[in-house]
C-alpha cells in the first residue's frame, strides 16, 4: 500500500517541527503533503526545512479547501490511501499503525477520543457539547455509529476519495462532515480507533458555537 499523509496547516510554526519529526517514522517526507492555508507566521519556512511536499495558498481559504486540494494531489501522486492529521500536534503519529490495521476492514477510519463513552483527555465544555451533538446527529443520519464526528485524524481509502471528494463543496470545517454524509449514503464503512490526545498550548482554529450552527445548517440542507 502507498499511504500518504496530508496535513492542512495554518499558523503552525510551533507545533509542526515535532509533528513532522515524529511522522517521519511512519510516513516518509516524500509521501507527506502539507497544504499551507495562507499562514502569516513561519509555517512556510518550517515546511521547507523538513523536506515535505509543501503547497502554499496565497490567503486563508478554510480547512475544506486545503483538504480537497491535498486529497487531489495525493491521488495524482499514486496514493492508495491518505491519512490526515491536524498540524497542532494534538494527535500522535505513534497511533498510525492502529489506523492501518483498521483500514483492512473499513473504508474510512477515524480517531476516537472516547473510551467507554467518555473523552480520554480534559476537553473544554463548548468542545464537548459540539462534539457530542454532532456525533449523535450523524449517527442517526448515517445509520452508522459515529463516536467522534470532529476528529481530524483519519485514514481514507483511494476508491472512497475518488468518488466522494468531487461531491463535497464545503470550504471550512464542515467539509469533513459533508464527506461522511456522502460516503455513508453510498455504502462506505466508517470505523473508529482509540487514540491518545495532547491538549497543549496550540489554539484551535475551530469556533465551536459557530461551527455547530454551521453543522445544523448543513444537516437541514441535507434533509
């Protein structure tokens, strides 16, 4: 299998060095695609220092735009599957073998920050509310158990990407939700693996109240 890594990056100069160093043990730099989504810090410099495939958007356009571009590039490079991981280094590359094992049985594998129904690490209340709400609604709509709707640590098989990416038009965080809706409606299997989470000093770019409202709007349009 030719597994590629895809990292959407926005102002991640502090977290990227450690993330890219750890990722190298599982996926080499020549199969690591980083989409710099209009960063205004030293993200560009960091990416060049680590020898990854770096692509730079002239201005911030949203996570969905970065992911869609990255998926297209990975497929053109011959990827048979693509693993996405956020640039804030909250997720550990050491968990990648879990995804590879689960991918033998699922088309989409998502990291779960829950064990026995509880989040494994302290999480801000707005994030808990947003995640719990979106996961419950997606479970009902997709008719598949969605343990963690908002985790950006995912592995997706090539066939699924080829069919689903062209159907998605969301530009922000809702791209990942839109992707799951289209994939589930076409019979692709979604699985989860337990992952470790580190909540450091890196600020999340997700706006929980606003993005939860955007999620509800997406659900209504879908309905």
